[in-house]
């Protein structure tokens, strides 16, 4: 199993939050929908989590830097009413 920080956009801070909600590895994260993970993080740990964090999670899942997909993420978040 590999570390969450092996994923793009996932630093020590986000990795620690993911671990606190039961996502301890890269493999576990990649099984999940990043939009649902974001909602869980907001609900359980950090209600003020920003849209950049969501883009970081989506980018980590897709292997893309977060700022390259920001507009796509905003549109999807709006569609999902996040």
C-alpha cells in the first residue's frame, strides 16, 4: 500500500484529514468518489473547506494538478449542489 501523499495535490494536511475519516492509503482513496470524500470532510472535520480542496481531491483521483481542472470542478460541484 502506498501513501496518500504519493497522489498529486495531496500534502500532509489533506492526507491527515483523509486518514481521520478512514481513508488511510492511496488505494482506499482511489476507490472513492472525490466529491463524496469532500462532502464527508466538510461534514465531519472542516465545514469551511474551500473549493480548491475539492479540486485537489478530484485532481488527485485523475492524476491532474488541481488548478488545471478548477472550472470543471466548479461546474460539477454546482450540478451536485455541493
